[in-house]
C-alpha cells in the first residue's frame, strides 16, 4: 500500500518518476478529509488500491481538505497549509502509487514550489 511521504516541511513535494505520473486507467476516487491524519495513519495523504470489483478497477485517494493547516508528527514530517498547489502534488503522488509506484518511493522526483 502506498503510504505517503512528503518531506522537508513545506515547500518540496515528492513526486513519482514520469512513468508513474500519468492518468490512472480505471476509476480514480479522490476524497477530501477533514481529519486526514486519522484517516491515513498520521500521513498527510494515502491511497488504497488498485482493486477490482464488479464495477471495474478502482483506486481511492484520501487527501486533506484545502485550507487545513496540518502538523504531521510521523517520520515523514509535513507542516503547512493545504492549498491548491499541495492538493495537486498530493494527488500526483498518490496516483503514482495507484499506477504501481512502490511505497518506498524509488526514483522519486523532488519538486520545489516556485
Ligand atoms: Zn508515497
């Protein structure tokens, strides 16, 4: 399962290599949560899948609500206010896991906010 690591406080996102940074071929379900740290076991975003059921192939992504300020205390510390830029990075990261990027984040790309 893809647990998320966004490191180095507020301005650097960990993104998957390009081969995993693409649309998910299936049903991508993205849910915003007010209590994301509880939802994701102290990670600031997380995913489940891909899995198949009678409806097709699914991947579910949980991300924090925009406007929330989050202090994550786990090893992958993240602190900051969630805005649209972060929402995009969280989705790209987790969608990478939906596309098969392993949970230990090989060949990650660190993207600095401009
Ligand atoms: Zn991850």
